[in-house]
C-alpha cells in the first residue's frame, strides 16, 4: 500500500489536530492516533472493535484472539527493524498497564506518541518494535 501525494503535509496536520484532543480510551488513545495518522498517509483506515477503557481494550484483544496490542498490529502490518523505521511507520515503546506498550508514529529521528499528557516527541531509538505503514 502506497502513501498518497502530499502525505508529509497531511501527517503533520493530523499530528497537530491530535495536539488539541484529550486522551480517551477507544476514541483518542495511542492506537487511535496511529490509525488516524495511517489514514492521513494512505487514505485507508483500520476499524477495531469498540472499547472505552483499558480493561475493555484487553477484553477485545482476547476476543479477537490476541494476547497483546503488538500481536494485533503484527497481524495487520509487516514488522521491521526499529532502525529501519521511516516517517509514517509505527513504533512501540515499553509502557506499563493491562495492555502494555505505547504506540507512536515516526516523524524523523523522533516519534510522536499520543498520551494522557498530549503529544510527546520521543527518540525512535528507544523503541522496541516497529511496523512499516
């Protein structure tokens, strides 16, 4: 799947749009942010089952047959080495919780992560997994 013309500008605009959102499980969380950025890049979306809490997200993962969010993401996208991740690709960092891991979108040497503190720009090099978008 290719990126659409002008994707660089569209990606920056999508990240800016998320700067003004409040974190909410199932609608404005780290995976929702990545999915929205993917749509800006490719015009394609990815529909996930509804959830409105971290326990709800964990239950939906199990219903889908996955033990983790990264297993779900790996079922849809090709995993790549973190050091090969380019702008628009997804990365994952360690983070605690029932659905451990935080997902972000590569913007260069850093990746944008949507969190309860808003958009965080964190070096890609600290990521533990990556997927080509």
